[in-house]
């Protein structure tokens, strides 16, 4: 009896040991598990999502501490993550990160972002939460610039060529300034050299300014769209720019940056680049980006694909105006151009798999 019991125990142990070995044959190692988890998290796919960003001091303004400037860098990389498969992003950028400033901007000629941690205007500051919307907006300019060659190739060919000429001119000016500071040039020689440089570049400067005027309203619209999609918020730029202490001064322009609140009375005043496409932005939100619609769209396409479709629609209208040599905008055509932009975007908003429309109109 004892023998049979011991034999039974022995057989159970052997069976358990065999089962354990069988399971271990198919069980991945810890390294394999880590590799699989990285793959599921997108690490393999997103290994090259980071822009090389060099943080630099900005003139006379106090430079931001590294922890705060890292927040700006992280935002850039977070946007890169969701556009990675559908759009290009800058491989290198300079970042002038400052503590407080009244402005934020992207310089296409220098490929540089100037970003404040807080907006400061007439001794009043905004909470950094609202400034982050502006960071996304300014990086939106960089994204639009990076993708212009794909969405508007004929326009971009000349635009990028002239942008490179402008960069060369800027470099030449800096070189002359260094020579003057080092006293290798006298003041008279320095001024004469600058004048000669201006004359050498005068032949293309007018065209460069015209092309910039054509692009500017689209550029501002694109940057606002990036911020709105990234934060899933129709009021990003309105919240970023509105100052409660002076609502009359900041309110109108800020309100026209809203994607949700359209007022015809305000639209007539929106000829500035930042507010030119006031009507078109509210159409985009109404039919594509409002929460119920956005949730439905993002079940079918990624955020990056959604943005690329919007960019493509914009590119078609840019190409059209460039072909027609329509560089500036008149008050009479203001509403019509807004309608044309929305129609162009809407026509591109198709599910490539099913061919169905993504936005309800």
C-alpha cells in the first residue's frame, strides 16, 4: 500500500515536471517578453520619432531652466508620435526657450522655435497651461513647412528655393556683422557691404514676399489645427491669447481663433493672417473635429492620417492660387476663399479603405 502511494506520488511529480518543460518550450524568455512589449507599445516603430533639438539662449531674455525647456521638447516629440506614419517632421530644430515673453514664433529661415514658458503682456502673465497651446501651434508651423513639398509640390519648389536664398542672405549678414565686430571691417565698409548684399538679393525678394503672403493664412490655419487636434480642444488659441484684464483688446482676435464659435459680425474683421480662415475653421470643427464626429473618425483613421487629409485639402487650394498668381487676398473674396478651403478639405476627407466620407456635411 505504501509502495503504491509512493509510486503514485512519483508519477505525479514526473507528470508535473514534463508539463513544466513542455510549457517552457513555448514560453518566451524575459528578453522576448520585453521585446514584444516594446513592439506593442510602438517602440520599434517609433524609434526615430525624436527631432534633434538644440536649446539656445535668446538675446537679452532669461534662458529657461532645463526642466521646463524639456517640457517643450516633450510636446514636440509627443506630436511626432501621432503623426509619425502619415506626415514628415523636422529632423533638426533650434529652440530659444525663455521664461516669459509676449510672443512665440517659428522661423522658417532659421528652422527655430522661440517659445516662452509663460506669456507676459503689460506686466500680466498667463498660466503655463495656456502657453502649451501656443507651443503646439508654433510647432504646427514647422510641421506644415516640412510637408509643404508633398501637399503643394509646384508651389513648394519655388517657395523652398527662395527660402534657401533668404537663409544664405541671413548667413552673409551674420558673417559681415562678425567681421565688423572683430574690426576687420570699418563702419563705412560694413554699411557698404550690407547695401551691396541687399542689391544682389533684391531681384527675388519681392517674389519671396508675395509667395509668403499667399501662404500665410494657410500656415496659421494649419498651425491652429495641429494644436486643436493635439489637445482635442476647439479653444486652444482662444484660451492661449485671451487676457481677462483687457477683454476688449484681446477678445476679438482671440475669439476668431475658436473652432466652435462663429459670429458673422466678427468674420468681416478677420482679414489678418491668423484669423483669415475664421469661417473655415468652424466648418472643420462642426463637421469633422467636434467630439462625437472625431471619435467616429478616429475609429477608422489615425490622428496623423486625419491631419494629413486636412493638409492635402489645403495644399490643393494653395496650388490653385499659385497657378493663378493670386498672392494677396481682398475683402470681397474673403468669404469665398473660406468656402473654397472647407470644400477642398471636405473633398479629401475620405476613408481610403471604403471610399466613404469621413466628415458629415
